[in-house]
């Protein structure tokens, strides 16, 4: 353990800005939900709104079990905890990854290991720093909510729940870091666990079949902050964390530094024909992400689809349901129109990360050698654009098929299998527009390319909280998703789809041209 | 004068700034067909930036850059068919094997010489089945070198290509460059290893803070420097300090040590001959000395600029 404290200090220094933004973002995510209380002028109005939310299965799938939704505390817990858990999970994953597996992969780890440091010092220090970041977020969440005037016990409970969920995902990341010798694969494994945790609790919360108890996110929500707090579910998180950390250390002890538990096999001596065709490299680099996202989105579609026509009983007849209901359509169709949008918005995550991939290649210094060959710049970028477009279409398609299949399986209505294809197809345009925006940023101002994620966050907020937060329609109209018909509740309108698609095409071409006219990023 | 049509690389008055940092400040560089041209300079002098502009990866702010007579920014891909490039920092894709990368780069350049590829893999003792992330720096460099040398090209652009190689592999590299040169091809070799440059290069350009400060054959440049001489003579060594071009004279009994401007070496040896030479060691100027002469005075020069 020699050197652990030195490592902790070094990591904290390296991560100070990264942690600042994660902690601040996590805190704001919770604190901003207190505005829900300001929207309603009377408690009666709040009660009515709460009732309509409670009866809305789509909201429950997105957020969590509905409890005390007619109180500000209940709203904060409901709206922030599931997403907050994902934020805590991602933060913990990146902190563990960059200080353990990424260091080993780059070889820097060897350099420090040659110094007088204990074998376990880096991983212990990384775990400590991840824990500190989670504690800091939890503390700020609790204090900020306390400053708003919420019940102190609830503030403590929501902070502890957030922290323990973060700890559990820290444990997951530590195990994942032992399994493979690649950082990207480690992030993939952890990300899959995060997605599965979210999907389990989404299905479990809607169907109330106990699946939520298999999810670390569910454990946190089971502590019921602001709605009759109970503490024992926290013990499940603690036990899971202890078990995961023990597994991580046991695996760590059994493997060589730089290697993973899963051995890296030697690869082919010669490049196959697949790699040598014009799209080969882009496909090789993006296929893992395309397959991973497709599987994830397919599962998400199946999860929503398997709610089936139970929706009718769950939805009730509230104002919000009325708002969601389109004239002349069934409650089921209205619900699935929202499910289609939710899947499309989540799949945009693939589109943006895929459109950022060429930038990642530039940053990693792998583009210089490639573009010093007879491979034109235009074609190199185009290869990645093709992957982004095809991958986006594929993920949306399997999402729609998942919805249809899930629905058909539960209800026996085989016509449903193809029902969501056309509605989902109309969302290809806004999803690709986010990708095109990313490409324009990459081409014109590569240092600002991360802002594409802000664009997605904006669309997300407009889509799901726009009516709740009463955004002026001018602001809401900026989101390309706002213009697409809510099919199957409404008929698909192709004119806005074509307009959005044309805007996407223009932005994409502008980005590709800008890329050809700028310096390659070199270091 | 050299026939301009024969110039593989012709850079005149090249300027390139990154933000407010002036990386290149009026650089000239010419590489003629069939020559191995050494490109020397300290870290941050602008060697890599020059090469990246030459390859059309960066856009020149001002000046003319001709590669095979063409514009490397506009016609990058077309011109790149005729060259191969090895960067100073070779970054490979973590999931591709070395063999796959060699084939990929070869294919993108327009084809590999299969026999040469096999031969180079063996000579460089490269394991082509390892994944990119498993290679050491030297092995990553070997991957890029094999890919470059196995391509059928007229020009090699090498940016400190041996910085990660062990001495045995450096020797292999030197042989390979000799073979390449024998086919009449040209090389631009940026390097810090002066022995390598002395051994391989026909001409060298030395650059500093973004401009070229010296260009010529090694013989040309030697005129600009001094030869160190140490000798033991029969007679009492007197009168040597009066000779033109002799510096730092030290006399210890019958032994003398001094440095002499290479232009005046003959006269100095004549004078020693008159004293009766018993032993004589003369050390020709090394590139190190050339290098030190141009970079050693960095601080004073900058102080003057600040004062002015």
C-alpha cells in the first residue's frame, strides 16, 4: 500500500476539473428538480398533476416508482434518482478507468510501478478518489436540497442513496477493469451493466414484479427519500460494493500487470479483405459500438414493448394523459408514441458518440499516418459518416422491432411487430441532425465538439419536461424532435421529416467541408 | 545551380503559426531527387510542423510548398501515392495487429511489395500478430517502418524514425535506407542522432526556432567549423599561437593541443611539420559540433533580441 496517499493526491490533482464538473452536474441534476414545486400555484393543482404522473407508465419507466409526487421532495427523488444513478455510475467508471486500466494500457503504469509503490496502491487510490467524488456529490446534493428547505432526513437519505449507488458502480468498474486489457472494452462492460441496471428497474417499476431489486439503481430508490425513508436497502448496496471490491482484488491478484483476466489472443498476421475495402477501417473501429448499442436498444424496445396493452389501466385519465393523448387514438398508441421518442432520443447517444469517433482518432494521433497515404481526407471522414448513418438507422430499426416483438409476445397481436417501424423511421431525421451538428462542430471547432452532448440534453429536456416546465414554443421548436408527429398516436407526417433531414444533410456537408479545410489535430 | 525540376521537395519562405505561437518563420528547404537529406534541429524547432505542412496535414500560412512539383495541400492524396511517411510518434489502433496495419497502410498507399514485406518483417524481428496496444514504442515504430519501406515509393519522409529502436535495429534501418537510396529514391530524414545523419545523409539542413540556419553537404558545413588537433613534436613548440585560425592552444612540454579553422588546417600542419611531428591526432569536426555551434548560443542571441 506504500504510495497510496501520494497517488490519491496526484489523482485528485489530475482530476480536479473533471471531478468539479461531474460533482456540479450531479448536484444540479437534483437541485434543479426543486423547480417542479414552483410550477403549481395551489396544492390542489400539484395533487392533480402528481396523480396524472403516477398513472403514467412511461414516466415511471423513465424515472422510478412513484411516491409522494405531490411534494417537492418526492418530485426531486422521483425525477433525479434514476438519471443521477447513471451519472454517478459514469463518473465512477471514468475515474476508475483512467487511473487503472487506461494507465496500464498506455504503459505509464509501468513507470510508476518501478518506483517504491505497493502493488495495490494505484487501484486503492483510484477507488478512494472515486469514493471521494461520490461522497462530495452526495454531500452537495444533501446540502443544496437542505438549503431549499426540504426535510433533513430526506436530504440525508437521498444523499446516502446516491452515494451508495455510486459505490456499487465503482465496484462494477473495478471488476470490469480486471477483465480485459483494453480501456474501451472496460467502459463497454461497465456501460452494459449500467444500461442493464436501468432497464431492470424500468421494467420492474412499471410491472411491479420485483425486477427492480436486481438493480443497484433500484436499491437506491428503495430507500424512499422524502416518502417514509427506510435504511435497510442501503445495506444491499453496501454488501454488493464489498463483494465487488473483493472480487476485483481477487482478480487483480491473479493477473499480470498490463494483462486482463481474459487473455489477449494474438491476431491475424495479414489484413483480411474486409479491412482493406474503403469502409473497412471505419467499420472495424465502430462495429463494437454499433453492435453494443443495437443490442442495448433492442432490449430497451423489448422492455417497453412487454408492457403491452396493460398501459390502458396504468395511464388513467389525467390532464397530462389528455395532453399525451392525440385525438382519435388509443391510450396504448399514445404511450407507444412516447416510447418511440424515448428510444430515439436514447439512440442519439450512439449517433453523437459515433460522430465524435473521428475526433477521437485525431486526438489519439492515429490520423496523421493514415492521411499521409493516398487515402483522401474526404474519404476517410466519409467512411465514419457512413458508419454513423447506418449505425443510427440500425439502432432505431432494432428499437422499433424490439417494441413490436415485445408487444406481440405479451398480447399475441402479431400485427404489432411491424407497427412501430414507420413511426421510428420518422425519427431517423432528428437523430441524424444531432449527428450532423456533431460533425459540424468537429469540422469547424473541434475543441468545442463536446457541445453536441449539450444539444442532446436540450432535446431531452424539451421532450420530457418541456410541457411540465412550460417552455415557450420558440425554444421548444429548436429541438428537431418537436416537429416530428407522435406516431402511432398521430399519422406520420413526412414533410417535417424531410425538412429536418435536409437540414441534417446541409449541416453534415458543411462539417465535412470544414474538416477538409482545417489543420489535422496533432500533438 | 540545381535543376529546379529535379527537386522532390521545394519549400520557400514557409510560415505557420498556432494561435500566437510562431512555429515556422520563413523556412526554406530543398530536397533534390536521389538524395538523402538530413533535417536537424532541437525539440520544438519546427521539424515535425514542416513535415506535416509538406504532407498537407497542416495548412501553410504563407510561403510556397511544392512536393514533386505539386501542391501538397490541394493534391495531397495524389502526391501521397509517391511517398511513405513514418511519424515520430507512431500510434496504432489498439485492436488491430501489426500485420494488419502494415497491409492497411500499404493498401492505402497503392500496394506493397510482398517479398520486401516478408523480408522486412524478418529483418526487423517484428511479431505481426500482436495487437496494437501490446507493442512497445520501438515495435510500433517498426510496424510503421516496415509499412513504409515495403511500399514502392520515390520518397521517404521519416520523422525521428529510430528514436525507439535498439542499436541492432538501428543498424538494420541504416541498411534499409542504403538499399532504398541505391534505387535512386530520395529521403527526408529528421533526426537527433547525429551519427545516423552523418552516416546516411548527402546534405543536411539545420533549423532553429522555425527557420533554416544552415544547409549544405557535410563537406560544405565542415568549412564552417574547426578541427581539433593534438600532437607531440620534437622541438620546443613555439610560434603556434601566432598562426591564423588557431584557437584554444595548450602547450604541455612537447605536447600541443589546439583547434583550427578547417580552412587553415593545412598551414597549421605545415607549422607542426617544421617542429618535427612524433605523434599526431586530428579530429574532424563532428555534426555534434555543428549542432552545438548553432544551438549552444541560444541564450545570448535571445538576450540581445530582448535588449534591442
